[in-house]
C-alpha cells in the first residue's frame, strides 16, 4: 500500500471516524459495483468460447481489457478497505494478467529491416515471408525448382506501414465493432479499412528498397526483354493449416512502373469482405495475419492449371490429377471454367484417364507436371495442391500448398432402393432426380434448393439452403456459413471455392449441368456428394452441419480461449474460514474476485470495532434461520445510536429492506427445522443450498441500508443473490437490480430454478437476461409504493426458491410451482403490517 494511503487511513481512524466510515462505505460500494461488473464481463468472455462461431479476435481483446480493468479495480479498492493483504492481491492480479496477455495477444513483431528478401537467397527468413513465398523459396534453394524469379516484401513492411501512418488503433477500433453476421456492417468496415490501406503512405525507406528490388528483377530479366510482374499475397497463415484460397488479391500483368500501387492493393485485400470472413471463421486474429507480398516475373502462359497429388475427395488411392486450361489459370481457380483432367497412376506415372474435351497440353507435358508434383509431395512430406503455368517451352510452379483431403470412403450411403436411374442408391425412400457431375467436397446434406447468381443479394439465401449456382468464384465464401451444400453447373474440383468447401465441411458437386431443369427453386432436396446424386425431399438421416472449422482442424482460436479461460473462470478458494483463503491460494481471476469481495465484506463490517464506539455492524434479531448483519449509512440514530450489537426489525428505518423482509417472512414459506448447514463437513460434490453456519460474519448475509436504499447480499451455501434498489420520492431515479447465481444442485436443477425465477421477474416487470447459471434482472422508474410492493413479492420469491434446485426435474414441475407461487396475494402486506 502507498504510504500516503496508510497515513490517511490512520488519520481518519483516530481523528475523523465518521468520515472514515463514509469513505469506507463509498469504497465498498465501488467494490460491489466492480464485483457485479466482473461477473457480467466474465460471463461475456465465456460466451466467446461456448458460442458456435469464432468472434473477431479484436473483440476478444477488448472484452478482456474491460474484465482486467474491473478485476484490477476490485484489487485496488482493498488498498483502503483492507490494508493487510491488499498489496498481495494486486501482485497476484498482475501475475494472472501478464499470463493471460501472453496468450491473448501475439508477440509484437519487428517493423524494421529486412524489408526485401529474394526467393533464391539462402538467408531468407521464413517467418517474415508467409507460407506461400517460403514454399517457393525452398524449391528455389533446395530443389532448383522451376519457379519464376522474384522477391518478397516482408511482413516487417506491413507493420512499418501501419506504424508510419498511425493505423493500428483505428483498425482495431473498427474491427471491434464489426458484426460479420450483418452484411452492411461487414461491407462498410471492409470498405473503410481497405481505403485506409490504399491511402497510406509507404515509409520512404521501404519504398526505396521496393523500387530497387524491382529494378534488380528487371536487370535479371535482361535488357532485351520487357517483362510484366505478378504481385501476389503471401500472408502469415495463408497456405498453411488454413489455405485462404482465393481470399486475398493477386494483381497480374503489372507494369513495373505501377508496382507501388499494386503492392498497396494486395495489402488492402487483407480487409476484403471475404478475407475478413474467412480469417474470423478460422479464428485467426488480425495481428496474426500480417501480410507479406510476393513479386515475381509474370509468365505469359499458353496453358495453366492445378495438380493434386492425391484425390481431395478421398475416393481414389495412388492417383495424381493434372487439371489444365488454355491461357492463364484464373478462370480455373475462380470456378469459371471446367478444366481438362489427366489422371495418372502414382506408381507407374502412366496416364490412365483424360476427361473434359481437348486438352491444351500434351500427355508428355501432363506427365512432366505429374512428376514435378510427386517430387514436391516427397519434398514437403504431404499431398500437395500445386498451381502451375507454362509458356511455349517451360513449366513453372507458381504455388505449392498442403492439399486438404477427406480420407478414403469406407462405405456407401445406406441403400434402400435403386430408384429409376440405373443402380444409383437412394436414401430413406427419396426419389433420385439427378446423377452426375464431379464430387468436389464429400458429404450429404439437405435443405431448400436456392438458385443463386453473383448479382443476387446475399440476404436472399435462406439458412440451411442447398445453393444451386452456375459458377463458383471464391467470393461465395461470403455466404458459406448459411448453406448446407452446393451444386454448381460448372466449376472444377481444382477451384479455390472447392478447397474452401472441403475446409468447412460443406458437401459440393461441380460440373452438374442440367440440375436446374429438374429442381424447383425453394423445394426441399438432398445432395449426396459422395455418389454425385440429388434427391427430392430432405433425408432426415443427414449428419448435422459441421460448425465452421472448429471441428475440422482443432482451431487455435478455441484452444487458445480454453487456455485463457483456465486463468479466468475456475474457482478454487471456496471457504472464507479456511487458512488457505489468502491471495497466495488464488489461481484465477475468479479467485481474485471472490477473495476481494469476501475481504471487502469483512472490512466493511469490521468498522467501529476499535477507535470509534460508533460501530455499525449490527446483527438482526430474527426468527428466520440465517445470520444477517446490517450497516445503516443513513445516520439514523434509532439504528446507530446504541452500543448493542443487535437490532430488532422495528429499529431498521430502511423502507426497501422492510418491504423485502416482509416477503422473506411470508407465511407461505416453509423454513422448517433446518437452520444452519455446516457445509465444510458436507461432501462438496453434493452441496445443496443449505444455509451458512451460525454466528459467522464471513458466511452470513449482509445489508447496507439507507432510508431509501438497500444493497442486500443473501448467501445460501453456494448460491448467492444480490438485490440493489433505490426507492425514493423521484420515480425516475428509482430502480431495482437483482443478480442470482450458483447453487449446489445438479446443472438441470439450477437451470430449472432459473426458469422459475425468470418467469416471476418477468411477471413483475423486470428485464431479464441469462447466461449459463447467472441471471440478471432490472426494473426502473417506478413510483416508490409500486416498487416496494414488488420488493415484497421479490422477497417471497427468494425464500420460496431457496432449495428449489434440489427438487425441480423438468419444465412441468416449474409450471406447477409457478402456479402455486402466483396463487399467493402479497397485497395484504401493506394492510395491518407496519413498514
């Protein structure tokens, strides 16, 4: 604790005890406010993990910053409330905060040189150039592979550009507000962020090195050749576990004089709508997706395409597939064109099959490409997805990345009858209406058929649709989260969108011309991509849709969140009476919150025990079987003007307290013979909502009272309730907030008890929200008498529900208990009962 804080505390204690009490009360109120906020923010943070889809990581960071500030504020308040362990509490808070921030935010990378790296340079640094460029650099250095000459503008340049233009905070602020489920929000954010990057100034040192590298590349090409450039993305995470296939921009046929603008265009594509959607769904933070840019000589292609060194659908073993189109390969990878396919046997490298019309390349050329591809598979140690181009005489590798395959299919879809088209299988007695095309992504799915074209509004796509399209550009990833399956009239297994569908587990059939003639827009259909079949009606046995990439690849987003939550959510210090209830036993933020709260309560009710005879801790004398201590901050002499350590109810002047107490003492509540539950001697696994043991201030309930104010903390074992209310003459300022959390019963019992409580609060006019086993309700702007009437019913509800998590087993019992509850009439409480 700071020395001036200590001096002020002891000065107040001896010379101004009343002021000490007031300031301690103000500090205690702030601690209670922060405690409430901490639980809200902790529940919000847990939602990131338990909801189905990843959130923009900037939102996770922003939510954590708020939680960390609130927990830190609770620890800070102890510097006044409880001096003996305040510094230790702050120390442990700071320790957990540092652990979490190491997991939460990626290490800040350098924004200094090197800014340029050459593909054929042995000193190239893999962590600065992205997977795409690094794979090509490896081929240049270690395989003498047929790679176009070129260089990489490193990720350090991206970070330097952000710093030079002061864009970090602005970008983060926009990403925090981004709602990817709202198309307008996504498009507006994307447009703004892309414009920021396009309008940025490249730091002079970097621009100088970029232009010098361009000039060196032109010299390498020779004075007699006028070349064009290809400027391509090579972001961190691209072409790794997540392909980002087609999500970032490539700028082709670039005049060397336009390299600066082209470089900025590729950087800006980091924030295109489809790239934002892909990155967020993959659970990758913006900082972790720094952009490097690959600049190579543009190949004037007579033919181009893709090679798969395995069957991506997992149906065929020992096969290599060479796909080719005439000219440049963009019309293949963006799904506009169906390629010619050469299928080679891996063992013999003999061509076994040629499909899709006249090939733009010879069999010998295809065989050379297949051999190059198998060499790359052996070099990288896994199946490869390779983009290639060739001019009149030479073949070049433009990209080589891991190929996502779906395993060898072990059995067919269950066959119930053969239908009317050959021997094709039909699931669940559904009529077969189409067979054909090519399986691009395995699986079976059902839903309403939806005819879609690129000019159509994305909002028109119904949830769970089977998308019927002509072409499959990578931009369709924009709506992929809404669809269960895809059937395309054209397109190829080798397209970017096919790769994305395989990553997201979305079944797809391509090259399925003719389906539109037999399907009605909006009717229910089922697609079986494994067998290239489409059925009328929806198969009830279709497996559930895989959510994003969470199940597909163990997304680092969820595993990282789990590690972070391990330092936030667990509660390990339970017994305030135990010797282990000290800061050194805290293992999480939740422990810090609980310790600070309990320590604050102790400090609050310890005021007046020494130094001043105006002690404010008073135990209420009551027939109800739990301890309740009150502190009256109104200055009422009736309450505070006695040295007795107890109070009778008629000495309490707080109107909201008296109203709530009328409800708690209602004759309909059966308190029985059970008094205090020594839960330390009871098996924690079977802990119920029994009452804390008698004459223990730390385990009792407590109330801070004013004439028109009440903050009541009621604790029944592991369930606690906070009621905070103001009942004054100004109805606009009046409010009542309630928080209900915890319990020792089963999860189902706690869930149904919250249903019971929620129904009552809604009937009373509260706005209610629930998160897991935490319920919050708030009521505002009622006249005093109306609010007090509701407090009576609220008190009866708290008494009635005290052990309800042990008896509620289903919704039927909830309804029965609600009927019984509402049969009671609380209005009599103001007739013949003195408030």
